[in-house]
C-alpha cells in the first residue's frame, strides 16, 4: 500500500468520529462559521500493509486547547494484530471569512472531550 493512504485513513476515521457525534463538516462551517484545516500531520510506519488487508483505525484525543485539537491514530492489521502505522493530525479552528485562527467553539470542544475521554 502506498504510504499516503494512511493519511486518507486518518481522515476517514476523523469523519466517522464527527458523524458519530451527529456532526459533519458542512454543519461545522454553518453552525460555527469556522473550518478545521490541518496544520500538522505525522505518520510512523511500523509494518507493511497490502491489498486486501483488513485494517482497524483507532482515533484518540491527544490534546485539545482553545484553538486546536490533536487526534492520534493507530492502524492495526486485524489478521496479524501487527501495528501498521501510528500518527496524528493537528487541526485548528479558523474563521471562514478571515481565514485566521479563531477560538474552538465550546460546544464542539465539549462534545469531542466527552466522546473521547
């Protein structure tokens, strides 16, 4: 598997997490007038994954403050139980109009903390 696919898996896991909260990115834009761009992404590759491998992606909350959230990810091969990769993404709340960093909405921060604590 190409290394860049792991970042796609991180993104899919994050999207699924927000859906589990009853939120999608369009609602974040409309409700809070912000977007959530990624400002940092990291992945360490531990063992190879191949076509047709079944992989499990786990998302954790590594850090949350007034402007940013850092989600951690682990990807495990379900057949071999080997850790395939681990990494993180850091997102920042940014105003839709000015495109500058803004405060993470309290309601959103609370939902993320409660779901991942």
